[in-house]
């Protein structure tokens, strides 16, 4: 254990647990909207960037508002790549 919300895998990889995300639905509801990604050989649920952006906007700390902008810029670039 590293802290109440951090554990370390045997290989030293930190894993952060978030039990409640500001301005989002309960875990089961959000999980239905997550994506499955493979991380170090294990399948994990990852929130959609728009959901992360919504939460960070609601929290409103300087670092979160910067993340909101960076996510918006990334999503804009991603949409541009999808155009023919």
C-alpha cells in the first residue's frame, strides 16, 4: 500500500483507486459507459474522456481545468483524424 487509494503491483506499477468521482454517476452506471483496455496483460475498465472531462470541470481546481482544456484539444484532434 502506498496510501488509502494507491497500491503497487509486484512489478512496482502504481494503481490508483477512485471510489467516488465528482459529478458522475455511481460506479455501476459509469462502468457501463467505460471502455475495456489492456494494461500490462490485464483487461481494465477506463472511463471515456468526456466523462473524465465532466468530472474535472466540476472539481474546478487549476490543474483540473488545465486537464479539461487538454482533453478538449485531444478530442478535437481525434475528430480531425477521423475525417476523410
